[in-house]
């Protein structure tokens, strides 16, 4: 559903799935693909998912009760909202295994990465993931961008086609990667990425500075409290002309030093493809209040990071 509010603000409502996460649609499609191929090949898989909040419950919902799948979800203790935690920990299906772990979502990604790096173990146990590490989820999310474009464009008879600005609130960059691929396919969208105070993507777009801060900051947009946006690797690959060697070298340097300055040409391509914004908790609450006052429309803190950018543009007299 595309909700049209005042002053050219359109909200693509991706929360109409069972768990209210924007990932419900893409994960339910991914799970259907998975079931189809598993039944065809008579195979069983074990899904391992780390979550910052919304992925876990959407992944569980998509595969619970399936005889071909066991799902193991790790959720960071004290870092998810209560409703998300309950969505994950109250499922009684035998194929669902949920564990609360110490540390934040970036820290719990480390052992998961180590599992996937062990090729023999992965093959022996048929291990896979359903968060945006899994390409098929990004593939389905590309449809969001096309759908939003067609809903926002009054006519497709003009040449060239009009450009639509799409502001993507993000943590790990999955939906942003989907937007970059849609853009590369020829969809005339201008992409803006909105993050909270965990601003590694913002710094990368603005200065080419892909490096970790000392601490992960806890914010009101908790599902976006991510310091290591692993989908940036896909975006670097896409913008470097599918140069796998260069991308691998960059990511290996990042793994080693937790710090990376993008090559000038890659940074230029990134800043041409995407603009960015980092939003404080104070700005999130102000945006939620303003949107309610102007439209009687209730934003969640994650959507508010994106709407904050729209308000900044309209207040400064720029079209959005």
C-alpha cells in the first residue's frame, strides 16, 4: 500500500505482513521458493539467522511447521523490542529453535559468519540463511522499488521517464542494495539512504570512510542498530563494474583492520548513485510528532529516519 500524505510525501507501507516487518513479503516469497526446491530435491536444510529484531520473527513465520526446514535464530539479549522478542520466543513448532545471546547484533553475526566460512560443515548439514545475506531476499525486494515507482508516477507516456526520489531507512543495507540494482536496471529513481546514529553507510557515501566506530549506539530505531552493513559489499561490487577481485580485496582489508578508505573512483560512483542522511533520536521523535500533527499518521522510529530527510528537504525549499 502506498499512502499519500501532505507535501509530496508518500509512504510505501511494507508492514502489512503477519509480523509487521517490512521483510515479511520478501521472506514469504523466499520461503516458498525454498520449499519448492527442497521438495523437488527431497532435501532438508538448517537455516541459521542472526537478527537485530525484525528479520528473526519474519523468517520464523515464513518457515514454521515446514518438514524440510529447521530454523535456528539468535537474538541479541535486551536489544530487540518486547513484541519482536515475544514473536520469536513463543513459537511452539518443533522446527523452530530460538536462542537469546549476549552481545549486540553485530557481535552475534561473528559466529554465524564463522559457521558459513566452514564449507565442509555447511555442506554436511545443509546450512543456509534467510536474512539479507540470502540473495533471493534482495531479489524480491527489488520489486518494492519498481512498485513504488509505478505508484508515484502519474504517467509512463513521457520521455524521458520522470525521476522519483526513494528514501530507504536501513541497517544492513539489503533494501538499499535492491534499490541500487533496480537503478542499474534502468529504473529512474534517486536513492537516499537514511540511517540512525550508527552512521557507517552515511560516512561511506559522504567521505568514502567505511570504518567501524568504537561502540555500537543504542537508538530508538533499534532494528537499524548495525555497525557492519554487509550488503555494502554487494553495492561495491555492483558499482565497480562487477569487479570481484577488487571487491574481495577491499572487504578483506575491512575484515583485517575494521577500517577502509574507498578508492576515489568507487567513492565517486557511490555518491553519484546514493545520497545519505544520519538521524538522531531527537530528530526521530520530532519527525514522528510532526507527521502525526500534519497527517494524523503514526510513523515507527525506523520510517521516521526517512521522513526526517523529506522534512529537511521541504523546509529548505528543495523539492523532494
